[in-house]
C-alpha cells in the first residue's frame, strides 16, 4: 500500500519497510514503558503514573514532519513523539517516573514533575541560549488541562515575527520563520476556555500552529456527550474552516489507528502551516486508552463491555500490526520476535533507571547508619537510638526522607550530650541538607549571570533645560528608545497599538515600528500572556500588556502555573524573559481597584514583581529587565500618567535597581514603608507629621519580588525603633508579606520598641467615587492618625490622644 512518503521521497520498498518497522519498534517500546510504568506505581516504586498508551501511532506520523527548530506544546500523553524524535529513551522515561533529581538522568525535569511531562533543553549549563534551530524542541509541560494552549500561540507567533520583522538576529532561533508550533490536547480538555481563546486568537493572527486533538471519547470517566456539543469538537468548530473569502483554519480529521492515513494527514498539515503560515487543526478520532486515565483508577469501572472489546480490536498498535502483515512489511513471527526483544529492552532500561536512582541513596543510607551508630556508642540513650538504626537499616529501598529523618531524630536523643561523634553527625546533617535541598528548590529564579540580582543602577540625568512633562511622555520616549535599540522587542495588548495604549504611553509608536511590533490584541488576557511566554521562549523580548491590574486575574493561572514555574520545573534548562506591563493602584471602584497584590505575589513566585511610584522609575525598570533573562510584572501607577515629572536626558539608558528600596525622606521617630500610588500619600502625610513634631522616615519598597535585598529597611528601624507598613491591598495581603520579610527575614524585631503596625485597605473591594476611595483605602488622615497613635503610646504626654 503506497503512501505519500513513498511518492514524495522516492524511497525503495525496502527502505519503506525499514522505516515502518522502526516506527513499530518505537510504538511498542512506548507501550511497554506505559505497561511496566503502571506496575512500578502499583508496587510503590513510583508515586503516580499517567501514560501515553493508545496514542502511539498518531505520534509516529507527527514525528515524521517535526523538524529542527519546531516546538511542541503538549500534554502528558506525548511520550511516543518524544521517543520518535530521540528526546526520550527508556531509562530516562523511568528516571522521570522515579523522580530522579539528576538533570542528566531525567532531562525532562530532574524529578520535579511526575512522569509524562516533557521538555527539551533550550539553555546550556550557563543559562545561555543553545541553537534552537539545530534541535527539535519541546516547551516544558504543565499539568493544568489546556494550560499548554496559550503558550502554543506564542511559540507559533514567534515564527511570524521572525519571518516578517527585519533586523533581528535569528541565528539561534529561526530559519526565516519556517518553524511550526505543534500542540496536543485531549478531547475533553477542549471544553476549557483556554482552548477556545487560543483557537480564536490563532485564527485571527494566522500563525503556523498545528493542534492535534487526541479523541478517545472520554475525559477520565466522563463521556464526550457530557463534554462537547454534538460529541464532536471538529464538527462544532467548522466555522473556523478557511475558505476563498475568509482566513481561518484548515481542519482535518483522521482515524487514530490508520497509520497510512495519519502519515498523509500530518504531511498535509505540515505543508500548509510551514509554507502558508495558516493554523491547522487535526482531529484524531477513534483512539483508545488501554490502561484508563491514570494509575489512580481503572477504566473498566465506566466503560461498557462493548466499548472495551472495540478498544481491544482497534488499538492503534494492533491495527498497525495487522496492516504491516497484510502489506508484507513484516510477518507475524517477525513481529512476535520483535515484541519479545522490546519487552526485554524495556525491562533492562527500567532496571538500569532504578539502580541509578537508588545507588546514591543507598550510599547515603550507609553513611547515616555509620554516623548514627558511632554517636549512639557515646550516648546514654543508646537503646533508643538503636531502634532508629535498626529501622533505617531494614529499609531495602530507602528514599532521602528516610535517611534524613532518622538522622535528625537521633539528635533529639543527644541533646545535652557532648562528643566528637555527635558533632560529626551534626555536621554531616547540615552538609547533607545543603547538598540535597537545591535538588528540590533551585532555579526558582535565574541563576545565570543575567539574573536581576547582577544588575546595577544607572540614575536618570537632567540638565538645566530638562522640562516638566506629563509622566506618560517619559514612558513613551523610553519605549521608543527600547524599540530602536532592541529589534527583538515588541509590545501587544488591548488598545496598545493604534491609539498607543489607553494612557498614551505608546503614542505614535505603531506608526513608527509597525503593527507586528506594536500591536493591538483582542480582549483575551490569558492568551496575551501566552503569546508573551511562547515568544520569549524563542528568543524574542515581548512585553505583554494587560490593560489594568484587575484584568490580570484572567491570566493569573497561566502566570502562576506556566511562566512562574518555567525555570524551576526545567531546573534552569528553559526560560521565558517576558515582561508583563499593567497599571493599577488607587483607581476608584470594585472592578478597577488594582491592588490585589497579596494574591499575586504569593501565586507567581518565580516572576519578579515591581511597583514603581512614578513613570521614571517604571521606565528604568523596563531598561533594567531587558538586560536580564527573567520574567517580571511591572505595575505602573494608573493615576500618575498626567502628573508632571522631569524628562531625563538619558532616556533608554537609566536603570532602576531591582530589589533595592529607596529612602524618600529621612527621619528619626518611625519608619513608614509603602509603594506605588499610596507612597505619594505617605510622603505628603510625613510633611504634616513634622508639624506635630513627628519625624518619620519614608521608604519606597519599589520591588516586592525580590524584596529589599540589601536589608536597608532594618537599618532604618535600627535608628527609629518603630515600623508601620502602609498598603492599599486588603488586610493580611501585601502588607503582611512585607511585614514578614522585615521581621522574619531581616530580624528587625530586635530593634523594635513598639508593636509593628500595618495599615491596609478595608477587607472589601473599594467603593466607587472619591468618597468610595477615601472610605475604602488608607487616606492621609488614616496614616496621620495611625502614626500619631503609635507615638501617643510611646509618649502620651507629648502626644495626647487625638480622638
């Protein structure tokens, strides 16, 4: 049975047979890994398993058209594709299942993600870009269903930018924009809003994206009739099909067990996407899931006997095997022999992975037993410690928790005793934690020489002719300088393009730099973030604009689960230095209050959060970040665009330091800490406090993540002995975070003579109008009276009660 592969490449039938047999070997190897992987979970060697069985043959067809420079953004069923493109072998598969913390053993995530989450290495050992055009790439997976979709959009858009924007150095990132971004998703997950948002956006943008929908009719136990209108996702998306008058998608449908049809379908999809930059949707139907959703349950509980029988007959590997025999590609005996040899290879790979995982821990167990035993010999509590030693020695397959827990518990029995053996054990425990903890905690932020912690301040400069201007003009001119200096920089968002953003911070820049670099986007915050993540992963420097801080809640899941964890979940092997631009603070009303920072800073650890008090500071942050390789959120003060600021003479060059506070006013009586728009109210109140003899020191936080890396606030408290944190977030929000940093990280409690105070907004969203703001958020009078009350408590005679 000839295929398009034969026709287009003119290979011999022998070559064709060899290719098909090799495909079969990959499919069976993947299936055996799934089957044996499930057993490893059930025996307790692995914690959880979710496998790609039933999806093997479609992924073989996909692999044939997956080229160097292409990117995958998929989900946890794609192991066969990773094997077919030589990015995952048997031993690595099991190393991931066992959570091996070596990036060499488990190159997908060094044990930080459960098996089934795949990624390739975009960065070298120094955190610098590798040449992505010389390898087939996979963006690192996340578990949240459909969470891979927004990033997929950006990965595809990068090809469009590289093809059409001149002046960018594409050496490591693109070959004339010819790369495809390949996505995968389960049929049930197409019910998620992120899927529909991404599908719509890709159709509008016309980017080279191919999305494969693996359809086995179920979402865990829930049938498609409960998931999708008409039980058919491609049927209800027919309106996206392009025609002669309208741009849109090419929508293809193919049976997941039909090897030759799958090859033809994927070749057609590749040609359209790669050459025409048109998005393609491939609905792969009649797939099976032989082991059910995951190791947490059995599909026999919710599938009928008839359905299970059909799945056995139309298993994609079984059907491929029949097709090979019918077309004289291989005999049944040859395939039986091949199956047997593959099973042996998988067992051997599994064993090698387990031994490699266990060997260093057994050595650590031996060391711990030896040290604990020696300490016990010198202890009056030897009998109790002997029980710990016995229990630890009896663990045949220990984990590090067992080793460290036993060692630490031993110290409880050595309290009050002195011996060299005890000291040796203590030192070993401390060294062990120092060595092992980074295996689980490193790379939350960049550890390269482009980290924000390696940046330095460049102050804005002024001359006698520097004029006071609307602060938005400083931003506008600074963005102009950025786009002129960095051809790979671009910005996009709601109203960012034609009108130059709602506050005119981008005025006239679309006309100057074009619609691809200064672009309008639809009302779709999650995929605006996704565009930025994907493009940043391919070497561009995107600035994703979310019109108001309140609207970032639409994109918070993507920021938290994808952007914030990227460096961490790849152990520093991928990065997305995306800048997210937004505006907030002190705008009036429930839905435009823009101060939900307590939630944000605790959900996006891994992203820098910067809160400049004015536009000069904000512009300096953009300049700083473009010299780093880290993602960040910059929140501009919404009520500051029309305030007057001096225009610097070194636009585009001055840099605001990240993680460094600034003392706005020195004082001796109390330290007042704030940020953003509220900082201006604190400044004014500090002047009023002087009138009653209270000399407050005012500190602008500037950066919440990282926070005061030089510990300047504690130096202030050492002088004033009093502290108040003022913030417009809800009580217990950002102010609680700031207080924790000051008290528990900087240990400022030792210098306090008064109770540290926080002054936040009311617990509810702010009411509308000037009075709504006054009665909802800290006012100048609130701040004055709160500070005065502290001083009244200290010295009631000089500061009699106000009210």
